[in-house]
C-alpha cells in the first residue's frame, strides 16, 4: 500500500536519524519532512515499531498514512515539488 510518512522533529540529530531510517526502508523524500513509498502491512508495522523506539522520551511526532493507490493518484501539488520517479521507489 502507498504510504506517506511526515514528521515534526526539532532535534537535528534525531530528525536526521529518522530520515535515514525512512530511506533505509525504501521510502523517498517528497518534501523536507515527508517521505513516500509502497510498503506492505508487515513492513509498515516494523517501521512503526522502529520509529516508536526512536521517539521514546523525545519531543516531536511522526505520522504514517497508508493510502490506496487511487487516493494517492488523486493528490494535487502546488509550487515546487519533488518528482517521484518509479525507479526511486523500492517495493518492500
């Protein structure tokens, strides 16, 4: 299922660690604090648990949004955007 992950984290080191983790899980950056990728339920749950451990006792939040492909394709973008190329997306 298409998945969008967004976060609001002020600590630079933690924010970088979260971004690296999202990239390791095959997601691509679509904005400075937003990532996109296709993940099955099990991999999304593994990612959620890993992020939950990272955020324990920290300030900020991370949100995961599973989306059906139809809903994702209805998205609208205004202004400069990151282009999502099929070769950038890793299916896990």
